[in-house]
């Protein structure tokens, strides 16, 4: 049934894009003022897919951009699909920023239906050296993680080094669209790159004594972070947070927790913690939150939380897990 439901989702997505393509002109005529709003006049209109892209665009664009986040705050992005309103906003936008690397599988389909000739499309991860999905992700048949996400782990922003690469790509895209504000974009980029370097050095310094340690995470989103700082991740779920481990995988995780003397099982705010709690109960571990940042809640956004504050909290949580 899981395989069939995945196939139906893909078919439905293609049919929706085809229908939108034929009706788009009328939709744009009737709804051109819905979306970015009157306060976007004179600014670069940017549609960003997930929270990290939204945060990065705001950081670089500042007052010169009007940015809207496509995947609603507090939404698990792996299962999300675009609406007709999202298509209307693409017709109005100057720049579409998506992470890529297999994160937004629907991106190619919807972009094929866009009639907006001025739209600049940026895959922010285009210059990142990608990590291949672990082999165990390919054990199922037609609807396995590798097919849903492609060959690579898309969670590139969880490495501050990769965040710097994506921020740079966004700055260059904004400059190409709005060269009049190049100095502002480059100044904002310089500040962001300095913050990335500070964050990277904090992770490297504080985690240097834990090289080779294992962390058990809700889903395998932390490959780049672990690669950069010498850790190993054990994912309860795969690269997508949609999947759920079977009994054999649960037993394997419990055995690994004991083998590597793991003390903490990490859960995520937007993923049901029942499996993490079950493993913690079975092994006597504590539990704690670790955020992949792709589904930041509106409450956290309103509270002023951002990429850097959440990443610092992630560092503190990882350090506490070894205590």
C-alpha cells in the first residue's frame, strides 16, 4: 500500500501541474495582487521553499527583498506538496530559491508549468559536495528513500560550511537580479559568512574530544554535520521523516545503542516521538530535541529564533547527550 500511495502522489502531482499550466494565464490575471502584497513594491520578490532558504534569503536580502516561504511554518516538508496559490506566487516572483539535492521533488514539475519568463530559479545547493544516501536506504523496492530523495542526502544546511555556500549562491542570484543593491547584498553576505565561520569553529572546538561518537537521531538529516565534526549518526528513520522503522530495524537500533553506549535518543518537534521514546525506555536512555530546521514553527519564528540560534542549541544538545 505504501508503494501504491507514493505512486498515486506522483501521478496526482503531474496531473495538477498539467492542469495549472493550461489555466495559469487566467489565474494570474485574476489574482496577481494576492501573495506578496503591496509592501513588496520596489523590492525583489522571492519565493523560498523551506525555512533555511527563507532565513538565508532574508539574511542576505534585508530590506531590499520581499520573501515568502512556500512550505508553511511548522510543516514537515518531506510530505508537503504545492498548491495553486504557490503557483500563482511563482508567476509573480523574481526569484525562486529551493534547496535542491532531492529535497523538493516537486520543484522540477512545477517549474515546468511556470509561464513567468523573468523568474530566476536557484538551486541553492548547486555548489555543495553532496553525500550519497547510506546503502541501507535502498533496501526496499520502488518506493524506497533513494527513489524519493534521489541519490543524495538533501539536508546540506545542517553543516555551517554548506550554509556558507548556499548563502553565497543566494547573494549572487540577488545581485544578478538587482545590481543596484550589490553593495548591500555583499555586506550582508560578509556578515553571514562570518557568522557561519564562528558557528563552524564552535562545533569543531567543542566536539573535537568526541570524534567517533554516535548519536541516535529521529531521521538521518545530520550526515553533513556528522561528517564535518567526526560524529556518526544512527537514524531511527531514513532520510525522509515519513518512513518508520520495522521491528528488525528497531532491534538493530537498540543493539547499536548498547554497543556504542549511547546515552540519549534525539527526537524532532514535527515527528511523532513514540519510536524514540520506545527505544529510550528499552535502553534506559534520556531523550532530547534536535532540530533539522526545515520545518521551523511559527511560534519559534515569531520568538526571533533563526538558523544560527537553533544550530547553537543543536550543538548544546549534542554536547549534553555525551554527559
